[in-house]
C-alpha cells in the first residue's frame, strides 16, 4: 500500500475546480500537472492561493475541492505588499508580514502537512516558507527563476531598499528550506553566486517536464506546405530580462539585407510611452501575436522554421522544449539554462551572444541550412518525461519527510 503524502503548495486561481480558463504561465501549468500526478497516486494536494482583501484583515477561506485536491485562499491587504514594492528603507519582512505568517502557521497546525512545496518564489511563497519553518514542517523549494536577477533588471522602477528586502527574502531559502530543487546546473550556479551559497546535500537537480497535452497537439499538426521565405519566432513576455530589443535588432538587420525572413513574436506589448521607439520598431519589423492557448501555440511552433531566445537570463524556458518537440530548433543566448543540454546534444552552434545583430544573422544563415539534431528531441522525450520527473519529486518528498 502506498503511504499518503500530504503536500501544501502555493497555487494558481486558474487551477480551481470548475475554472473555465486554463492555467497559463509555467508555475501554474506545472502545479496543475504535478497535482494530477500526486492525487492519481493517492497523495493529497492542498493549494494556497493569495488574494487581496478589501479591508485590512488577513484571513483564510476555503476555495474548493476536487477529490484529493483542496484549495484555500489567503486574503491579506494589498497595502502590505505595495509598501514593500515602494520601500524607502529596509524593513524586517518577518515583522512586516507577521499577521500573514501567523495565519499560515495556524493553518499548518490544522491541516498537518507532511511537506510544504514552493513552486516558484514570491511574497506568498516566502510567507509559507517562514510559517512552515517555524511550525517544524519541512520545505522543498523549486527555483523556477531567480528573483535577484529579475530585480537587477528593474533598477529603474524598483527602489534600492525594495531590492535589498527581496534579496534577503530570497536568501531565506538557503537558511530555512530543507531542500532546494534546481532545474539545471546553470540555475544552481547563478543562485549560489548571486544570492547565497548552496549547502552540500541540500540541493538536487530535477528538470522541468514537457506537457503531454502539447505533445499530442504536435502529433496532430498537418505537414507544412512549401512556402517562400522563412518564419522565425519568439515566445516571451514583454520584459527586459527577455531581451526583446535583441530580437527586433536581429529582424532589422535581416531586413536591411533584404532577406525574405519573417519575424513573429507571441507577446503583449504594453501601451505605454516607455521605450516608445523600440516598440514602434518592433511592430514595424515583427508580426506580433497575442498570447495564446496551447493548441494555438502548437500551431505557431509548427508554422515556424526556427525560434530565437536572446534572454539576458532564463532558468529553463519551456519554449525551447516545446519548439524542439515540434521539430523546431531555438538559437539561445549563453544566459539560458539549456546551455549544458545543448552541449550534451552537440548543439554548441545554437548558442551565441546577441550583442551583434549582424553576426546573429550570419549564424542564422549557417544554421538554417541544417536540421536540428534528432538526438535533442529524443533527449527531451526521455529526460523530461512527466512520469519520470514527477516520480523524482515524490521520491524526494518521501526522503525529506523521513529525515
């Protein structure tokens, strides 16, 4: 008989029972797929969803149940979060969020979880970390990103005090987590260098799983008809860390050479005056597609000849994996976490700096003459299999809870 493990995790409102809108965003999709695996194997999943309270109260409320899955809202005043985002001086986050931490501790005392799993790390996840640690509940943290690196790209809009507060909150992972889960060696190295040293025996590498649903969509795609020119794509949120400037610079360089290349981006460009010239150039040289569901995204990959991902930093973008499963290669920057896996699959030429758009165009001309190595797709299907990945998580959780 399988021993039931009771897991509490931060969750997305899009994963609530009866929710018509499908989850979007890496952490929400991961939570949905992982909780499916967890409950299917007889374990219990308890999700906490953060919400803004109308008044000044901090409280929790049941949000719904679905078999072995249950969901609970954590309501707290937005002013508490906003004052951190606009901090003029450093504050003690434990005192600042004392009410939320206390409420979570009461919740943990009532549901008695075996482990708290933090899928990504923002304010609510930090509160859960502190509450679990003070309640004596082991915590596993998955590094879906590195907050400190994000903050470094937001110096223009985030006060120095805010950045300092969040750095200390991220360092608390190393102080209080029972185990840190990194998606690759690159992510662990960057966290250790920029945030806090990673203690020996307190970390493990488990890659992201591919989405079974996406794989089914790829298999249904009709064979592409012959066409003139090339289609080059990018899927990324409009954020400086994604380096949208580099993508449009490559498009401009290609168009100056009168190459019959069409550039496409799945993103949402904010209607603001910030970087107005860049936005105008982007719309002129890139066909912008609104964020889309997984079936349409599968069609998008199928229509592209290759993808470009020039991110300044990216832990393990699913775009690379999804494109590869569709048979489409992605040229990435050296700051993307797939670098080591590219090397293992003899794809070193698919990694380069995007500082010089003309050199990127030259590299693309070279790469477009050869297909993506078949071994990379096979590597993903084997190493990133959802069954294998989620089984590793459950094995790890059982080890942690018996320490």
